[in-house]
C-alpha cells in the first residue's frame, strides 16, 4: 500500500475545499430559492410524455461544458480577477 504524504495533497485534489463549499452553498441556495418551480417542472417532466426528454438536458449540458472546460478562463488566473 502506497502512503501519500500530506504535502502532496494539492496534487491529488486540484480544487480547494473553499471552492467546493462555495459551489455547494450556491447550489443549495439555488435549489432553496427555486424549489417550487423545480418541483413543478419535475412533475411535468414525469407525467407528460412529450417532456420526458427534459431529464437528459442537464446531463447533456454538463457533458458539453465538461468537454470544453479548457476553453473557459480559470478563476485562479490573474487575468480573470477584478481590479
């Protein structure tokens, strides 16, 4: 079993904990704010056959964004920060 030194943790996890916490908080706030609308959409998608494809739209969109992730500017780069 290979032991990974604590100093190499940034190589294993390139995203910081703060970024993950902020993204989780933002996602939670989004769901909390739009819960009635999202619940209504899910009911419509589930009960009407003509809208059943809508469950795939977020998955396909996430895949397309992931494929083109290198084209987006990094939030950590100096050119992406506000002055």
